[in-house]
C-alpha cells in the first residue's frame, strides 16, 4: 500500500501549480482525499490536532448505513415483479430468491449510475470553475436519490431531477454546507410536481415488464394492483380498510419506493448512525413520537376515513416516514443544529406528515413535504432557541 501511495503522490505532482494538468487539480484532490487520509492541517497559527476523521469519512458512514436499504430494495423490486407476474404461486424457493435479487439488481443499478454520473459530473465541473475542492456531500445524495423514487421512473427523468437539485438546491446557495433544503428531497419534489403520473398510482411502484430483456415474455396477472398501502387508503371509502398487516410492512414486502419499504433495514442503518454519532437521536425520536401521538389523536377524534382510522403504529412503517426520519430529516446541514431546536424541528415534521396524510388525500405520502417544511423553519427554530437562551443568561447575569 505504501508503494501505491508513493506512486500516487508522485503522479499528483502533475496537478500541482505549474504541472501539466494543474487545471484538473480539483479532480485529483477529490480522489486523493477519498482514497487516503488527508495529511494536511489547517492553515492557522497555533496548536493543531491531527485526526483521521473528515467529512468524506462521515459521508461514507452514511452510505454504509444505507446499504441494507439498497440491498433489500433490490430484492423487493424483484420480489414484487415475481408476485405481479404470477411466479410465486408455488412459494418462494432459493432459485426464485436469487432470481428476485438478480432482477432487482439489474433494475436498480442504472439509477445509481445515472445519479452519480450526473450529480458528480456537475460537482466536478463547478469545482473546476470555482477552483475549489470537490465537495463530498453528493456521496450520500447520489445514494439516496435512487432509493426514494419508484422503480418505473424513466432514467432521463432521474437525470433531469438530479441536475436540477444539484444546481438549484445546492450550487446556487454556495455548495455543500450552504444549502437550506435537502438536495435528494428536492430531486424527488421536482419529479413529483413535474411528472406526477410517474410518481403516483398503481403502475409506478412495481415493474411488471422486463428489465434488459429479463422476463420479456411475462406480463402482470389479471387483477393485479401495485398501489402502496397509503395509496389504497387515500382512494377508498372504507374506513375500516387495512391494506396489510404490520409485520409484512415492517419486513418491506410491499410496493413502494425502492429503498423505503423495509423497517428493519432502516433500523440497522439507524443503529450505525447513532453509534457513530453521525445522526441525532433527538430528531428521530421527536419525529416518530410526535407522528405516533398525532395519528393516535386522529384515531380518537378525527374524521371517519380510512387514513384517519389507520392505527398509529401502522403509520410508522408506511411510506417514507421511517426512512425520512432516519436518513433525511437528520441531515446536519438542513436540520436544526441546537439541541433544543432538534426536538422542535422533529416535532414539526412528525406532526405535519400525519396532518398531510389524513387531511390531504392528494398527497398520501406526506413525508417529503413535511421535511421540506421543516428545512424551511430550521434556521428560525435555531434563532429562537438561541435568543431564548441569551435572554435567560442575561437575566441570570
């Protein structure tokens, strides 16, 4: 490894000032800091503490936390395909298990390729123009975008949404660390409002056709519906409807966005984020606790509709509530930063997601809009918390 490191550093001299490739210095620096622990210190006079941890390492931890969701999402894409085409009549065998995962892998992988090619391509171009280091924020954003879209979303739409989000939700604000909205959610919001027919309905969450020619001779069985549980609740007049049971939804074997359906996979990622201190448990607890309380109140005294009567614990494993609470609402850039503010910020999101689900059937999911609303109020929440603390200290003084 030391020989490779020395060769890499020798190669890097070509990108230094005066080198033949100095205009591409940002590109070299991006790969250098990704492959090796930075050996530089801050350009300030005084004591220095050298630590191997940096923002790229933090981002890699988040990516690792997302891996269980991605792997299960690939399996579920294939599982829903097998179910829709009638191939699970005799039950799930080992051969069908691998077939489901292989089908899902081929279906999901192009979304990652498009997301990273477009997003990182823009990041590299902007870094070269500004003569700055390539920001590492898109390592996580590029991994999340494929997980929060339906499997039948056309790739060109994902490319446009990714470009829009990176440019207008991040770069125009100054780049990583300056954006006020979660970039991945802006990509999903763009798709939701620009191409609504490709983001909702019975036909977008389950791939009934082929993927790269796989199962090209099979079609969906008669009477098949690929609607999500929340989608079924929003379109029914039966106030007692229960689309499926809790454990089926917790295990993720339901239609939905690629990486949002499996509760235990999300909780595995949450454990890693909490153990490493990357995400705030206060934000997660506030969201889930407030959402549960709000749903319970609607159960007790809300309108006689299917969504209002939906048990509070079912809301937790429905749609993107759990995924958003763990991976997107906890984004350190766009969430509240004060400790007290995290409770308020999380409570706002948890309350709004249930209100949107129950009172606005046009948006059966709700988590996307709730988090973006929370992002909007996060700076104000922090300002109020700081002002209250300053006033208390002034009175004590």
